[in-house]
C-alpha cells in the first residue's frame, strides 16, 4: 500500500468521523437522547448503527466516485431520484443550517457557562473561525479534521477509561431502565436509524466531493470502514460513561462537561478545549454544504453566502443548545430515513 493511499484512508476516516463527532456527539447530549434513554437496548442500537455507518459510508463514497459528484445534492438525486432528491436536497440545506446554528449555540454556551463571558462573544469567535476556514474550501476542512479528530478521540478514550476505572464498570448498566417520556422515537431501533440517517446525510456534504477525487478504491473502502469503526468505538465508550452517571447526567445540557467536572479539573479543562474543537469541525461541514448550495442556487459569491448564513445562524442560535438538538435532529432523522433505505437497497441492487 502506497503512502498516498494511506494518506487518503486517513483523510476519509478523519473527515467522516470528524463530521459526525461534533458538538452534539462530544457533549454526550446526542447519544443520551438517541441511545442512553433506551437503557440496555440503547447499546444494541449503537451496534446496529456502527455496522451501517461502515457499510453505507462506503456506498456514498463509491457513488460519489462513480458519478464524479462535486456536491452532496448529486448523490441525493442519484440515490433518491430527482423528485424526492430535490425535496431532500432542500430539507438537507435547512438541516445543515439548523446544525450550524446548534454549533454556534454550543460555542455560546461554553463561553457563558464555563468562562463566565458573554454568550455573544462565544458566538462571534466561532463564527469568525468557521468563515475563515471555509474560505479555504474542502482542503481547509479535511486539514482541520485530520488535526482535530485524533485529539478528540484520544481525549475521550483517556477520560472514558478513567471513568470506567474509577466506577469499576459492572453489568449493572445492562439493567438500566429506559425512559418513558421525551423519547425521539417509540422504539430503540427506530431511534438508532434516525441517528444514522441524519448523520449520513450530513456526512455526505463532505464525503461526496471527497469521494469523487479519491482514485484508489481500497482507500475509499478502508477509509469508510476505519471512520465507521472509530465512530462506534468512541460512541460506545461515551455512551457507557454517560450511563454510569445516569440519571444525574440527564439534568445537564452538556453531560460530558458535568462528568469531567466531577472527575478532575485537568480532564474538565481538556474536554472544554476538545468539545469546542468538535463544534468547530461539524460547523465547518455544515457551513461548507450550505454555502455551496446557496452559491449554486443564487449565483452569490462564496464570501457573501458565508456572511449571510452566519448572520442568520447567529440570530437563531439564541434558542439554546440542548433544545435545538431535541427539536431539529429527530425531525430531520425521519425525513432522511428514506435516503438510508434507498442507499441500503442500492448497496445490494446497484443501478
């Protein structure tokens, strides 16, 4: 295997994992809402989700290369057909904008709750960072993910293993009772598929243009498998850590910051940094996808499109981090479920 192939595997894996392992993921809030609240069956849902991340991420990359896609909407149209693809394209753009808003809200929350500085200052710093990096295009995004994603993974592993060691992990969490109210879906499997679906569409925004320029098929396959495995291992560790601190963790907007705060000041400080970095990487994918769509649709310049999107996101980010996750993610999960079903079908019966 050549050095170039290995580098491409790392690019795909880091970009795939880094896009999904954003603020909602790293905070523990996303995993709490879609897995922890279902008790022991939430762990089963994670296994199903992890396998499908590996398999379907590979399909997205293959379709991207086959169609030489330059934007995510080309993959949506190929998978879902022109009519449904167009509808999903519109909804995806709105979802990406919603997630961008959540990322900015997360930055504001960190700034206000942790550093006791104005909420607006956190919003402004993160917005400026996202605009500057996005101006460098896909190269800027992949570079940011290659740097940030390993740091995020290492930090989560260290904090997770420390927590497991301290609490002497037992089979007690397997008997964790499910919640009966405020569930994103009536069944754990549906919740898992919702989580998978909206994350697949979101990752397509960067996998589509990336997959089309990766010539080596082994790199596309191994990159997807590596990214999917990283996701499920880190998600599993985070979910178990949140379960150990259940139900106290449910009372906090950012569960992992609460958990690290009761562990050690050093862990808490490290997680603040890495959580902010996770906000940054997912915000990049969302802003890049939205800006590309807005530029293509309106013929506005890239710089002006970025400015418009960020200003609108700053306005809506006042709703709050956890509330936005609870509202936007399940709704779009149901919408994106058709994309997942069609992608799964095409993986066995290609066009």
